[in-house]
C-alpha cells in the first residue's frame, strides 16, 4: 500500500511511518494560550510544517475540533497537495444517517482536497453504522485508508471483521500510549495489531508536556496547573530519561518519543515549532537498547503516575 507524492517526487510508504505531526494545537491562539501556556504565530507553524516536509515526516494528524476548529482550515491554507492527511469522524451519542458523509465533506473543503489519506472513527460508538458509511466513502475514493481510535481489543476485533467482510484492510489503531501509560500493550491491543498487520499510532506520547524536562521553564497553562503535583512525582523518571538520553545526545521529551518508536509504535507528537519537528525526527531515529527500554519501564512503574489514562474518552462513548 504505497502513496505516491507527485510534487516532491517521493515515494512514501504510508504503511511504515516513523512519526506523525499532531496538529491539535495549531490554528487558534486562544487554544494554544489556554492549554499550552503560549500561542505560536502562523509563520512559526508554517515553518514547522516545512521542516516536517524536509524530514519526510509527511503525515499530519487532524480533527475538526483541533485548534478550536481552526487547525484544518489553517493546513488547507498552507496547502495539502504534498502531504498525507489523517482526519477523523467523532460520533456523537445519537447516530444520524449521513452525518459522517457531511462531516467528511466539510473536512475536504477545509483541506481543499478531494480525499483524505487516512480516516479514523474517533470513538467506538455505533461501530457498524459508522463503518458502513466510511466503507461507502472508501469505495468512492474519498478515503484511502481506514483506522479506529480509542477502541479496546474487542472493539478493534469487531471493526476488523466488518472491514474484512468488505475486503478492506484495517490500517491502524490510534490510542493513547506513552512510557507511563502502557495499558494497551499490557491488555493485548498492541500485540494484536502487530499480529494482524495493523499499525498502532500513539497519541500524547509526551503526556500533555509532563514528559518534558522540568528544568526548562515554560509559561503556565491549565494543563500544567492540573498536573503540577503529578509532575513532581515524575522526577525520578525525568532523571532516568535525562541520564540515558545524554548517552544518545537526546533530551527528555526525545527519550519519550524514542521509547515509542523503539517499541514499533508510531508516535504522534504535538509539534507547532520547527525545533520540535527536528527533535522528533532525531528521536525516532535513535536506537535504544533492550536494557535501556527495560530500565525506563522499571522506573516508570516505580513512580506509578497517571496523567491522561489509557481510555480517557470512554465517557463520550455511547453505551
Ligand atoms: N485520537 C485521539 O483521540 C487523540 C487525542 C488527543 C491527541 N491526539 C493527537 O495526538 C497529538 C499529540 O497530542 P498532544 O498534542 O495533545 O500532546 P503531546 O504531543 O503529548 O504534547 C504536546 C506538548 O509537548 C510539548 N512538546 C512537543 N515537542 C517537544 C519537544 N521536542 N521538547 C519539549 N516539549 C515539546 C509541546 O510544547 P509547546 O507547548 O511548546 O508546543 C506541548 O506542550 C495531537 O496533536 C493529535 O494529533 C489524538
């Protein structure tokens, strides 16, 4: 399954991405300020996107609510011809036939394109009905790959069997995973993905910025306020990441990114500055030894801190 990038004359294997650029905090200055403590101007975000393209990190992960509804429009303005777009449908509690199609049409107009490369069912709500709509759009060529997000193992199996019947591969599972949140690995989802040739994309590998260097002072934000007590408890882990990271010439957040990549898990990282993209690229090209991986896990288990939790959106799933 290969996607040919005409403009850059580059062959990109959509099946084996090294890392994904998360655009959750693109677009809205208010969102950036509130959640991240600072806003980033459009020129900086555009430069981050250019840096990603230079590094062949061509997949950008989006959803309609990202940047308070502004991220998709922003990337559409920047131009999406030479990148790979990952987008999502977020089902509400009430299934409305045709709503998914309408939502994709809005996405396409915001991206200024006739298709999305990867389309995720964002929550395991009305799985059969929503996947039936996604399959129809896939068959029309408006969606090139299908994934599911925030699904547990039984739900992943159900999605795969629906897609199998339509002779469409399940592209990936996009769930929350990080060094301190490995539940999807412990309960078999990651292994199931591996066995079935399904990619596992990890969102929030930096745990809302809590797996970054505590010595680097950043502006206050809602997230930092909520998690500041827990951040203190993470100090032994930060110290371990710093110590081993130095050996490889990488920073604490890069260790968190490298950890995922060394597991064969694809990290989606919230990058809105060029240096973050450069660091992500270096991180996912860093080889950690099995002993180093074991060491991180041992310290992570010992500090036993939860920031987001594996199944954080379960409350939004229709029962
Ligand atoms: N499928 C889903 O349900 C779902 C849910 C949530 C997120 N996602 C996807 O996952 C992506 C990542 O999640 P996220 O953006 O919430 O959080 P994240 O990537 O875990 O963390 C972003 C934070 O890390 C900081 N950061 C990034 N690179 C850094 C570096 N090299 N050094 C130091 N700090 C660095 C950012 O700093 P600044 O504040 O300075 O920029 C920001 O505060 C999203 O953008 C989205 O695409 C998917």
